[in-house]
C-alpha cells in the first residue's frame, strides 16, 4: 500500500503521515501516469477533499485500488494515529 499526500509542500513540512510521499494535487493533475503505477494507493490531504479528486484521477488512468482517507490528516491525527513533524 502506497500513501500519497496531495497537499502543498508547506503543509507537508508541518505534519505528515510516516512513510507517505508528497505529490501535490496540481502535479498529479498535470501528469498522473508519471506519478501513478499499478499499485494500491491511499490518498490524503488536510480534510479529504483534494484526496477525493486524486482518487478520481487515479481511477481515470486505470488504478483499481484507490482509497481516500476521509477526514484527511486532521482527523487521522485527532484519532491518535502516528504523524511526523
């Protein structure tokens, strides 16, 4: 499972999920095939809106196992899940 953070670099610098990679949504929209290969992917952002768009993009290029972290990293951290700063 690959975790992709679709927020902006400044947001990434503040807090992120351990092991995730940063691919800002705008970069993903411009060249999705460059960033997405045939693997299971969980997208997240601050609240789950941008990551929902990322899921649609991933599905449109043929990925079948894509997931949106609903509530984003804010809800993830609020539930006590691990984050890096």
